[in-house]
C-alpha cells in the first residue's frame, strides 16, 4: 500500500562552493494523517529512578541508558542506568564554566568510542566527552565548536573527527566540517522550504530573509551510528530532512500537516525573527536514525500541554526512502526517544508529574 501522495519533484542542484565537489539533490514527499497506518498501541513500563529529576532526553550506549537533565538541574546533569538490571549506576556533569564542566546539555551522542559519550553545550559552544565507567562528574575531554563564518545551531557528530550543523545566518542549510574547522561540504538551501508554498497573512517568500526562514524551520538533528545518514525534524513546521552524507542528497518529507503555522514578522537586533501565534504547536520533538529505518517523535500540541495526558505523543517509523512503516501510539507524555532495534524497544523520558525513564516494547 502506498501511503504517500505523488513524488512531486526531483532535480539536481550544482554546488556553488569549491570546497564541495559533489552535486547535491533534493526530493520531496508529502503525507497526511489519512496516509498513516493504523496506530499500534504501546504500553509503557516506567522505571523508578529517583535521581532523575527533570529529564530532557536520552541515548542508549551498550547496556546503558544515558539520561540528561534540563538546564535547571545544576549538577548531576547525566544519569547512567543499567538496562539489564534497571538500576541507577552513577551521575555525571558538573555545572559550571570551568575545565570539564558544562552549563546545559541539548544533545548526547555515541561516536563509537568504547564507554564514552559526547554532549553538546550550545551556551559555551563546547563538546564534552564523558567516561560512563568512572565516578567523576567532570568530562574527560572537551572540544570547542569549530570556528566558522556560519553560526551553527543544531549539530551532530558524523564520525570521530567531523560534525554536521545547521546554519541560521544565510541561505545555506547544512555545513559539514571537521573538528579543526575545515569545511567538507556546504549543501541544501533554506529557500527550498518556502518555495511554492502558501505563507500566512499573505506574506510573500521574497519578504523573508534567510535568518527568518532558517529560524522558522529549526529542528532536531541526529546522525545514524554508521555516519551515513542524518535526520532533522522540524520543531515548529511539519517536515523531516533525510540527508545522505555520501552524496549530500536531501529527501524532505512534509507531513502530517502541509500548512505553515501562523506567524508575524518580528525584529530583534536588526534581524527578522518569527513571531508565532499564541496557539502555535510543537511538532516533532525528537528523532532516532536507526540501521534501516528512523523514528520520529510527534507531538502536535502547544508546548504548555507537554505533560497533558490527553492526545499523547505518537512515534512514526519511516524507511530511508520516505515510506511510512508504522505509527505507534504511546500511553505516557514523553520528550526524547532512543530505540533498541535488536530488542524492539523504544526508550523515552516522561514529562508527567513524576518524570522518569520509560520503555515501550514494539
């Protein structure tokens, strides 16, 4: 069964940058709620780990779940849980701006180093490496985000020596570079996101600058373990970019809503900024790029209803060609996700009155 509307366009874009020798191309796919398969109801098994206070997200590493806290938690920002026993092992992450310290964590990733994970602190623009086996709160290594002429927001490791990031101060969407700051590739355009689309309030695409469009379409960006695919899902707009890092091609999936949320053009410090309506909703909250498919956590409600027990989160599973494989209905309000594909389990952190780790077998 084909759940998608027709494949609308396929075209080649010649790279305009000498540093990227490959051509990058883009494909669009559209789907609606009617195209989704019937939801599979999942029942969560919630853990009882009192050390988890106000979780933002998590990752899986070997036999561990690694949960990270929001900025409001001053120290013990990372918790290591043994998934085999369900027991809390230790915490990591000391709050501060000194050596080995972090102020906020927005992402935690595995780049293939035994027993090690990397976090990103966007306030200090520092990547920090933590050893999951030792008792120290401090990072064992830290790397400053590479200096570039682009301002990067979301970033993700694509290997032990390279990262992929979003740019918000120009029309270029993706910047692939090594940790020394050398550019490997520049590709994608934020202009593609508004081309031939109806904008709110009769606004025309040429009225919007690059800073505005890139800010409106910001999302969660993660890379698969093998470093071959990256997936970004929009927080304010329904879209998912599937990036093939071998040839810089971008498959963009729009849905389940095709509309761009209502906004006004605001201004801050000389730049256009999106001013979303008071009834705006959060769309995709997290993604997990797996081996042969990826999972996207969909919310679709105002942020103030994040912990509401009504109309709970769903997880959409796609293959890397953009075909919808499954729709999972969760029974807890959650924020981040990570998937154990071998044992067919989705792990998440709840945002109810008693936040904790939860497992959904699928």
